[in-house]
């Protein structure tokens, strides 16, 4: 192994890849490794609803060609899940029982689709829309023009919903307290936003809490959602969209502070000097509210990747958001969100 | 080359004892049974179980090809320490399949996942754990991995079941059951896996008219010997020829024939010549060092005009050299080895079917031309497998001997009589009226020793001239041209196993717009001068790739025909790479060379 410092990034998303780019820009010699649980190169998740528009080859979603990683001397380790971080020995333990040493660590593991406990038992009957693979799985399960029942309806889900409507499918949203996540909508404003969804062609039903999901394959539709109220809705596909929960389990013994996400100062450093965090996984100290908070969305996350990398290289730049977090209703009655904004 | 888009190379890599070669074997048998064409080449160490690297590579195509691809589509690691150096062989968007739940903690870099190129697609599964769950033991790891490959690419599960049952039919029933269970567990997982790579397999080609068999070069030699009615075999073991003897020793007694292991190679060739003299079809098999020992005796077969057949599988030399590596450096020894002007027939098959044909034809030729016939293979050809389809109507002549016509009363039988075709009618010992002298000394028509100048000159001429007819021997391809007709920019002359890579390189060059042709030369001695000359006339540049340092065939061609060739020589111990030949073609055609992938 070379003596150049080893900078390890856990997470192959926007934050991790932006950080790698900046790190390489600033230091031509350091060793950079990106460790990723997934099988693919860095790809654009924001455009995944396009699978319903016929764009189904995963290579069409790649942000960089394979050579990018070799050309920039960035080691990408896929299907490698970090199971544990041994901060004292500065080693990561991968789930396949390999140890990887690091000098500095950036945690950019993002979030996984949150699933309320009562729905976990029937998770195999529902879809999530988080990765290319899950998008394709849903695409294959959904007959042309079929009906999707979306539980929750976070902004990722609603982005998908508008594409589904556009491409001739039917979408029913079963709203809950995480509808419009990560936007926080007051009880007072909620009806007007739900009404906007209907303007967009999305059906919104309010049967109260979901009790269970039933497998009705072989019948006219494959699934039935049963509500506590006794009412039911049939669907070809049921998709759960309750926002994201930060992926921090593997950090539990790393000796850094965790609340829901990894707690970092505005410079994105955790409570340990050699460990930084960026993206959906971290909660950043905010002086104004005297507390830690999440910042979501492409622009924020990308900026966090950049700031964390610069600070790992010795700078002292605080993260400041430039995103106006308002969920707006446009003139045509449909909603728009800064969270849907990104530039490819 | 690709029918229905099928051109797939799968490599299993493990440690000796992991069952790497065994799963490779099941895979190739199954693919052949499913109707595909297969070429496969295994590499394994001489060491015992638990040591050393084994790699089993199988290329599956719609049409038979005769070379392995440089880049593998799918690599399966059964042992990361051995597979890691091979990870770079996998092409972009090809697959690497490995165990993600190994037994022990690994240091950084010991797991294959850290060695994949960004373009390669990883598939990770707990191979050992699945085997333990399915069979209660980790010995089914290889079958789990094979099952995963089959499931992932939608290969026919039932065909694999048949081959697994066939492979273990002599073992207790539990062995087949466990192996099938391990295979099925892997299959289910593979079938449920999302396919990210670009590897695909089309439907098999239309069923061939005759049964396709999976044969290695050495087993094809054995089949050829048996089909030609071999009656006596004498041999001494040596890599990579040993398996010829091993199979003949089991097969010949079933047919009432004899195979004998002698004390050394000299004895083996002496006995072969003796049996040939007695009128039975006989052969021996060896490698370069063994042929060196046989060289003196070969002269007797030439001088006494006794048929003998010698199979030689070349390996890295000289001396003990590199016994488990391939090379083409015994050509000079095969063509010229021995004392005196001792011309003989040397055939060098270029593929497995050719091994069968050359083996059978060698007996016909040895008898017809009363000469030693050497069939020259190499380790790569001896050990590689191909699907072979031969019509059952194709038969070898049961006897090709120019039989003795009983002498008129008062006349002596002239064993070495001069005739128009240079071949003297041959008596078998014990044949009435056929009494004669046979000796390694120069002799007259009757076989009586003589050192008279005119006799030695006449007899030398006779022994050489009679062989010139061999180039027209029926039923065997001596040379064959492929690719562009007419004048070409580059013509490749190739022999032996290297012809397969040359053919592929030639086709790729044509795809790049280079006018190109390739000629395979099967008869190395006597040299088929006319077709080779015509081929050389049609090419601006002639390229002659061969796996030896000196350019032995290039020397023969240039020396005989008096014209230069461009030599491409290397001795890596492994088959020549298609890219190396292709780059040389490009250079000779004035195109830019490209980096080998
Ligand atoms: C389908 C979809 C559509 C979206 N659309 C938009 C949009 O249009 N606009 C927008 O602003 N935002 C959108 N988002 C949200 C946006 O993706 C996130 O805010 C952003 O991707 C977060 O980036 P990140 O780098 O923090 O984490 P992620 O992009 O989530 O990347 C996390 C990475 O960490 C890896 N990982 C996790 N745990 C481990 C572990 N233990 N070991 C190793 N690797 C691990 C994962 O494999 C992954 O590569 C969308 C999200 C999804 C899922």
C-alpha cells in the first residue's frame, strides 16, 4: 500500500461523488476510495421515473462513464457494505469481513426509504422507489395503464406520480403525516396541497390508517389495501413513500454523536476530527434554531459534498443552504418543489 | 462467429480441491448437450489438492470457433487469492461472481470486490453458506456458483441435472443428490437476481445432423486410433500426452487389443516399430523430451520402411522445460530429428476434430507410404475441449498397405523394389514367398546391406519421392485458405493450435477493413509447397505466428521456398493472444496498432 493518505468515502451518491471530485481536484496523490452498497456506478436517481417513459437501460442513467473512475484514480468498491467502523484502529469492517484502513472518513450513506412498523411485515407485497433496481421491479410489476396505490406520498413519490400520470397510469395517494416530505406542511395548508394533487390527475383518498396489504395475485389486480376503517382499495402495485431515514446503523460504535442522523458542525465534521458526514445522512448544527437539522435535495447535498471535501483538505468553510424550501402551487394549480430541481 | 448473438466465455477460478475443473466440465457438457458449440481450456497445477490455482474457461458459441477469447464475459471466483489476478480479464459490463460471506476476516485487498474495474458488474452471494444450507457441507460451493450462473443467464436447468447425474453416476446416489441440491439453490438465487451485465445467450443453433460430442484433443486422438483399428499401443507417461495412454489402456482391452506401458520411450518406439513390422496398426505417444529419445529409432522406421505412428504433444522446452505450459517448439525435432536424411510425414492438426482425423489418417499414411508418421499436438490442443460432430459414415481405411504380390517361381521377393510411385509391395513376416532381410543399414532391393554409392543415392531418392504422394492423400485437408479471396494485404500462415487465434485475428482484421486471408497448414512434412507458394503469391505481406522462439516453421517455409515471411514468435507458455496477431496484421497493413485490451 502506498503511504499517501487514504480518504474513504462511504456512499456512492451525489454527496460522496461530489466530494471525491473535489478531493481529487485538491490532491492529486491521495488515495480515494468510494465504498458503495449498490452494484452500479454513480447514476442519476432523480430521473428514475423515466423508466416509465421507456428509458430502461441503467447505463443511460450513469453520471460518469466507467473510465471516469480509473482516469481520476478513484477506487470504487461496489456491493461492499460497511458493517462497522473501528475508529481507534481507523478501520472499516465490510460485511464480507474485509477490513479497510482509512486516514479520513466521509460518511455519505444517505437515507433508506422509511417504512412504518405496521407495514414492515408485508414489505414483500409493496414496492419502494429508491434505486434503479427497485424502479425496474416496479415497472415490470405494473401492467400498462395499471393502478398504483401510493402510501404516504413524499416528494420523491409525488415526482414519480406525476410521471406515471403523464405516461397513462392511474395513481391513488393515501396521504399520511409524511406526505410532501421533506416539506413540513401545516394542518391548515394541507387541504390546498392535496387539492393541487387532484388537479394534477392524482386521486387522493382518505380512508384513515392502513391496516394491512393483501396479496390478491390471480385476481383482477395483484394487491388490496385494507384500511382500519374496513374500506379497501385495489391496486396493481402498492408503493410506500414515507420519506427517507438516515443510514447510520453501522456508525453506532464509531464513537460519534448520532441523533437521527450523524451530528455534524457547520463544517460537516462529526464529533471526531477524522470523520466527516455529508448528504441525507447528516444533521447539521444550526445556530439560529439552536439545534441540528437535515437539509435535503440535490443542490444542498451536492454542496455538502463539496464543503466536506474542502474541509477535509484543511479549509474551514461552513455549509449554508441556498435552497428556498417552499412547496409552491403554480398558476396551473399543480405543485412544484425545490426538491424536484436538479441539473443533470 | 456469433449465431443468435451467442459468444460467451465463462471462467471459473479456484484452488485445487475447490472443484473448479469439475464445474467447468459440467458446464461445457451441458452447453454442448443444449446444442451450443463449445471450446474449453483448463489450466491446473501439478500440485495436490489444496494447492495451486485452477482456471476452467469455457467459450460457448453458435458456430464452432477454435480459439479462446482474450476477455472473459463471466468470471466466477471460488478462491479470491487466485481469482484476483484474473479480474482484469473480464470485459466492461461483464460479470464477476464471488462469495460475500467468506469464513475468515480478510486484510484489505484480499477480497476480490476491491479489484474490480468500474465497468465490471459484481454479483455477490454467500456461496459457502448456501452450500451448507442446501447440503450440510461447504463442498457444494462450486455447484452453487454454477447454479447461480445458470439461473442468472436462464440456461436450461434440466440439462444440467442430466449432466450432473451422468458425472456422478459411479458414486453413491447421495453425491448426485447433494450436487443437484447445491446447483438448484444457486440456480434459484441466480434466476431471481437482476441482470445488470451485457452478457446474453441466444437460442442454440439448429440441431446438428449428427451427435455432437465434447472431446479434448487427446481424447480425439484416442477416438481416431480406435476408429482406425489400432491393435497395439506402447507408451511411457509424460505430460501432456499421458491421457492418450491412460484412455487407450482402458479402451483397447475392451476391443481385444493390447496396450503396454514400456520402461521408457526408446522401448516404446522400438515396440511400436516392431509391431508395425509385424503388420499391425501400432502407435506411441509422447512429448518433446520423449521424442528426443525416440529420434534414433525413428531412423530405423524410415530406413527399414516400417509404418509407425507417433503422437507428440508439445510443451515448453528444452529439456524438462515447462511441463504444464504450451509451446510449438518441437517442430524441428519432429520434421528433422534423427540421423541422416530421414524424411517422414508430420501432421499438425489445428483443432480437436483435426486431432481425430489426423490420428486415423496417420495409420493409413504410415501403412501406405511405409514410413513413420508424427502427429504433432501441443498442450493447448491436447487439453482443450471442443464440440466435435463427425458423420458416422466417415471411416478410415481398414488397410492401406500395398500388399506383396507373390514372386514368380525362381524370383526373389524384392522388399525394397523400385516402383513408379516409389512404394514397394510389402510383405508381412510369415507371409509365404515374402522372405527378406530388414535392417537399419543401407540396403539394396532385397534388403541386403550395401554401402555402394549408387544404391545409397537411389534408395535415398526413393524414400523421399514416395512421400511426395502424401500431399494428395484422400480424406484429409493438408492446407486450407480462409478469408478474402484473391490478392490480400496480409496473409497469415499458421499451424497447430495457433491457427485458431490466427483465424479469429484474421476475421477481426477484415471487420476493420483490412484485406486479409489465413491459411492453415496441417501437413508440415513433406511441405505442401504449391498451395503455400500460391498463398504467399497472393499476399502483400505474409505473417507467420508460432509459439516458439526461433520461428521454426518460418525457417522451414523460407528455407524451402526461398522467400521471406514476417515472423511473430513468442514463448509465454500460454496460447497466443488474438490481439497480438491482430496488431501485427494492422502493422503489416500499415494501420495503427491498438492497445491490447
Ligand atoms: C428515486 C429518488 C428520486 C429522487 N429525486 C430527487 C429529486 O428529483 N431532486 C432532489 O433534490 N432529490 C431527489 N431525491 C433525494 C436525493 O436523492 C437525496 O437527497 C440525495 O440523493 C442524497 O444524496 P446522498 O449522497 O446523501 O445519499 P444517496 O444518494 O442516498 O447515496 C447513499 C449511498 O450510500 C450507500 N450506502 C448506504 N449505506 C451504506 C453502507 N452501510 N455501506 C456502504 N454503502 C452504503 C448507498 O449504496 C448509496 O450509494 C430522490 C431520491 C430518490 C431515492
